[in-house]
């Protein structure tokens, strides 16, 4: 073995430095723990930083936005898959957790009258209240907050360019039926060494899996499923792994822009519709639909041979912009509601599309993963039947942010994740610090580390002929076809067989012996995680044989309102395959669910009537509505530093 | 389209020619597209950073013909020479070690008293500085940053062992660090004591270098001269307000 190992001791190890990781680190440190943050990307560079920067703040527009209202909203949107104690925790902590961003420098616009952050003019798709807050500079402002929490505010140690490889665990005993975390091994690419970290608590906050679908995704490259694969290899259970969220409106071309976000359902505003390649409307009332509904409509048209040239559909917003009175308001709304999405659209599709003279070619893109590590409301790993028990889970393992499951179930509402990462990052940080105070890693467990170090080290200097980049591309293309927005038992079975073959080919990826920034070793580890994660998604997708939320089965029915909801649970067996099962969830009382459905239907009916109104009347009516939500002057926009002056991306557009 | 990619492996530098195949007839690829294709078709273990492909994450900066550019939003041109940024030490291929920059601020403004009214709006300039994506394009030609490397760049120092260890944080500052300090100072929650601490930190990082410098340039168009350097110089007394 040619690579050195550095040994470190901490109370709490946090993997990831996005929103979840930075909140976890701060909370654990404030609770008195000695904390180390590891991040494979530079500190703070994460989905959190590249997001649209819209966060859910309960009660920012209405006093009647109670904890119960919000918690129920999440559960119903998630088709009853979310656990109520987890959605309750979200609703209870959301205001304070959001304020932690503010303590770290996030400065939202303020509603002077209410003395709260200022809510966006329209509720985001699926929310039953106006409670989404936008920020100048979008996610970049959250990136600064993450970074400042870890770096500038002190008291936390961190290492970047540092890939966490695997957890190290003490074997199961009577008190720890699923074993006990004692730390982990990471690869420090910048310094060219392995790091063995002894820590009784490890928080996985390493983000999602959307890179499985690259380039049909708008997320960061690093979303290679590390969270799920690492936890599963350590024996943790994963929940709702089939629930991948595809955003309906991502770009299809030119290639440099493929997959990037260009809008949300709400972007379509009052009169926007989706059309197939023959011009036929395939979805109306788009602004009232969930992301999952829009994505499914597009992909069903594609499957049916009516897709647009690049395998998507047409988002037609012309009707919004033509009316003389309301048109200008719509344009202002479009430009300011999601500024960076609009910037992507303008640069990629050109001026006519930016003016909405032309329809936008859109295709779903992987955006978020609702499933994840199975945890309790404090982010501690759970296992077993029902909602799972903490004492049956891997002791000392915590998860937060996109890494965890159980909060959103079948569908995540827009703007909830930035709040999620604050709520559960903080909760996991506190719980992990407490756990560490009552536990220590004993010296006689050094052997366990030694073998983990040995296993990792043997990869350096390994011959082989397979290109990791090619293998990755093959996996990505197959993932889109099989575990993408449209699935079937046949496709999934074929994919499962392919994964087995790729697992073997992975061992033929050559890795040179040098320690410093060994890209082959990095690619190998990430691909290994992608394969394990793909395997978990595939097993869960086979288990769920009907369509619900982000999981659409071509060969299955839509789930009915009257059936008992269930979540899928998968775990990795000794042979590396994934076993799956179902665990029942509580159904929302039929009466509540029906009321909800009726409200939804009512809103859609109103939207259809609006479209049928005579043109001048419609125009006047819409002008009034825009004025009511945006003010007479239209919403004020704040854009990142002017593109005109940018030296580093000179020569663009 | 033909380009040259400069690789660094285990201490060896190599120039590798690569011919980019357009994917659409009228494609005008970004430099990042070129790197992705090179990795797929000819240099399987080519190391480079990227994240968002949309000029948000700030990690993909490379030198193109010797000038720092954000790879995901810089169009590639025939004959381009793509190399790691010259202003930071190289970890591998096109990957520069960035860690010494932010590390110099670690814990430096911690523990100072803060105002506690969170419901205050920040001034426009605060948001203008928050637009910084941390791409480090501004290190180019910064005499203050160059002090870390005997007035030149790490690329020009042949004895690599004599380079300062980035893991400790660089001794001398740079436009990014000054931006972070000034942003902190513009935050309405910062107290007078924090204002002072900010100036002291800027001074200790070598703010005096800015008095004789034509000024810095930001990769995403933030007006660093007016919004960062000028106010810091004024408040530190290094430059009298009248002079401007
Ligand atoms: C374009 C876009 C727009 C969005 N807009 C919004 C929005 O407006 N509102 C909203 O609420 N949500 C939004 N989201 C979703 C939201 O941004 C993410 O769900 C959330 O930021 C996830 O945070 P996280 O901390 O869980 O993960 P991330 O922020 O992705 O952080 C993951 C961290 O883990 C590190 N990491 C990964 N693997 C390893 C490893 N093996 N070793 C060490 N470190 C590792 C990474 O380097 C990174 O630091 C958006 C997402 C995208 C992509
Ligand atoms: S100040 Fe500008 S150039 Fe410097 S790091 Fe920030 S965005 Fe990049
Ligand atoms: S003005 Fe100061 S920070 Fe900017 S380039 Fe010159 S020395 Fe560097
Ligand atoms: S890849 Fe994120 S800025 Fe270029």
C-alpha cells in the first residue's frame, strides 16, 4: 500500500458542508461537541448554494398558518408516506431553524407590517398558504451562510477536497442490534492521504443521487448517492428510495444547458399550458399542478410518440403575455419569480422564447430525492417494522437533509428543502452531540479501522482496462430509461441485471498508485456509490407496483385514495444486493382527504373558467390579480452582479 | 475544434492535444463541455472541478490562454490552451488547491457581539457583495495575494516544497477575503466593535498593497474597486476620502 493514513479523534463527524451539514456542525458545536466537517467539494459548494434560494417560513404571510396546517400540507402532498412525527418536527422548528441562516448572514426582504420575512406573491405549487420567501442572489446567499457557519464563525474543524469513503462500525451486541458507529475512513485528495476518524457520532449530510441521471439533472455533480450507499453498506435501512423528484421544466438544448432548471409549475402562471409536438394541450392549469403531475404528463406524451424533438414537450405561455393590460405584469412576474431559472431559459433558448413569443421546449430533470436513510425525527437511524425503532437502528448514525427519508414521501413541495436542511441539520447536530457525550470509542477497536484502511488502500496501484467515465455514462443513460420518470417491471429487471455486470466491470477500472489527487480513485469510489444507490432505487421501484408521486409505473395503476398507503424499505444484504419490503403508513381520514381533493378540483375549475372568459374581461381580471400579488409597480428584482461586466464568462450570448 | 489541455500527474506536466467533436451543427461549446468530452473519449482520468454547469457554484475556474475563466460559461475557441489557474498551487491536472484562501478567515470574526434584530433589511451593497460565487478569478494579478509566493505565482516557483502550505491558510489576503470582510461590515447586525475588527483583519492581511494597485477585477462583475477596496482603504485611514 502506497498511501499514508492520518488519525483524528472527534465527538461528531459531519459528512457534507451544504445546508444540512453546516447546520448540523454548528448545532453540535454549540451543544459542546468537538466537531469535524468533511466535504468533497469546497466548503459550502453544494445544492444549497446553487438552489433558487426560496425557503419555507411558516406564518410569514398569515397568522392562521399553524404548525398543524403546514405539517398536514406536507403529508397530504406526500401521499401520506411522510411520518407525522417528522412533518410535525419540520412545522414546529421551521421558523427558528430558518433564523439560524439569518444569524449566519442571510438577509431576506422584510414585510415591515408583519415584521417577518416577505413572502413571495404566489403560493408555490401545492402549498396551501403563501409561505415561500425568496432571496437576493438566490442560493448563493445560502452558500455564504453555510460557509460562514463552518469557517468564519469558528470553533469547527473542517477538511475540504475530502471524500468520505465508508463508516467503520463495531459489531452488533445486545445493546446495539445493528452495530455501533465508531467513525469512518476518508480520502483527502488535496493532501494525498487517507484519514481515519474515530468518532462515536457520524452525521451523513452528503446530499442526493441525481447525478445518476446526468445530464438530465439540474443538481451539483457531486450527487452520486454517497449518502445512501455509505449508510446502506454499514447496514442502515433506506426508505422510499423509488421516490425521485423530477422537475418538469428543465432545458433540453443546447447541450451545455441540457438539464438545467428553467421554471416551476407556478412559472406557467394563470394561462400557461403544456402541449405535445402536435400542438395539442396535454395539461392545463399548470400553475396549480404538482411537479410530479407535470413531469408525468410530459413523459407520457414522449412515450406515446408525441414528444418534442429532444424528448420533451412544449410549455406555451403566449396566452399570458399577449393581453395588453396583464401581459406586462406577467413578463415581470416571469423574470423575477425565479431569476436564475429565467436566466438559463434566456441564454439557452434565445430572445423569442425569453419574450414568450415561442413556446419553451421542456423535459423533466432529476432534482431531488425524497427517499433516503431511514431516521427518526432527530435524524437518528432507525430500523424494524412500523415507523422503525431508534434502538434497532445503527447506533451513532445520523442523517439530515437530502440524505434522510421520511419527510416528503411521494412529493416535495417547492421551497421546503432549504428549511428542511436547517431543521434536521440542527436536530441531528444536537442529538449526535448528546450521543457522543454518553459514548466513547475504545482503543481496542483499532483493528476494525486497520482493516478498513487496508481495504481502501489496496485500490491504489490497481491495473485494469475499463474507463470509469464510459461506465458512468452507460449507467446514467440506462438510469434515465429504467429508473427515470417512467418505469415498468420489465425495464427494472433489465436494469438490475445490468447493475450486476457493471459491478464486476468496476473492478477493472485502473487506479494509479500516486496519492495526490488520484482522480481514478475518486471516480471509482463515486461510481461504486452510484451503483449501490441505483440498486437500492431499482429494488424499491420493483416493490412499488403502482404509480404514486415521483414514481410512475407504466404497467401499474395510480394509487387510489382509499387504499392503505405504504412506504418501501430496502436494505443491503451480505451479498451486496438489496432486499425490499413494505411498511404501512397511516391514511389521512377520508373526509379530510376528500375536502382537500374538492378544494383542488375547485381551484382547477376556476382556472379553466378563467381561460374561457372573453379576452378583454379576462385581461382586466388578470391585471387585478397581478396587481394584488405584486403591487402596482411589479415585484422588485435583485439580480446577481451584472452579466455585462463579467470578465470570466465574457463572450457569452 | 482543437485545444490543448495541460495535465499534472504526480508532479509531471504534460500538454495534451484534444479535438472536440461538435454534438450539434451549430454548437458553441463551453470549455466545460470540452473537458467532459475529453474525459469521456481520450483522457479517462482527467481531473477538473465542476458542479452546477450554470455559473453558480464557482468551482470550475480554469485558465484559458492564461486568463481565469469560469469553464461552464466560457465559450471554447479553436486553439485554446486550458490549464489550472496559475494563482494557486496545483493538486492535479486542472484542479487547483483552493483551501488556503478561505482558511485564512477561519474563526477570525467569531465571538464578536452582534445586534439581534433579525428583521432588518440589508443595504443594496450587501447583496451586491453576496453575489460572489467564490470562483477566485480575482486572484489574477493581485499583488497582495502574490506576496504569498514571493511576488509571483506558485506556477513560477520551481521548488514546490518551498510553497506555503495552503492547509494553514495563506498569510496574505486577496480580493475575495476582503469582499467577505467588507460584506460582514455592511451587515446591519455588525456592531462598531465588529467594524473595527474587520478593518484590523483587512490590515493584517496586507490591505496596504491596495494603495498602489490599479485595482481588482471580479469574474462575475462585482465592482470590487468601488464596493470593497475603496471603503476599506478609507475606513482604515490608508487613503483619505478627499483623495478620491
Ligand atoms: C437548481 C436547484 C434549485 C433548488 N431550489 C430550491 C429552492 O429554491 N428551495 C428549496 O427549498 N430547495 C431548493 N432546491 C433543493 C435544495 O437546494 C437541496 O435539496 C438542499 O440544498 C440539499 O441540501 P443538503 O445539505 O442535504 O445537500 P447539499 O447542499 O447538496 O450538500 C451536500 C454536501 O455533501 C458533500 N458530499 C457529498 N458526498 C460526500 C462524500 N462522500 N464525502 C464528503 N462530502 C460529501 C458535498 O460536497 C456537499 O458539501 C434546489 C435544488 C437545485 C439543484
Ligand atoms: S469576488 Fe468575484 S472573482 Fe472573486 S471570488 Fe468572488 S465572484 Fe469570484
Ligand atoms: S486592489 Fe488590493 S485586493 Fe485588489 S488586486 Fe489590488 S492588491 Fe489585490
Ligand atoms: S460548474 Fe458551477 S460555476 Fe461552473
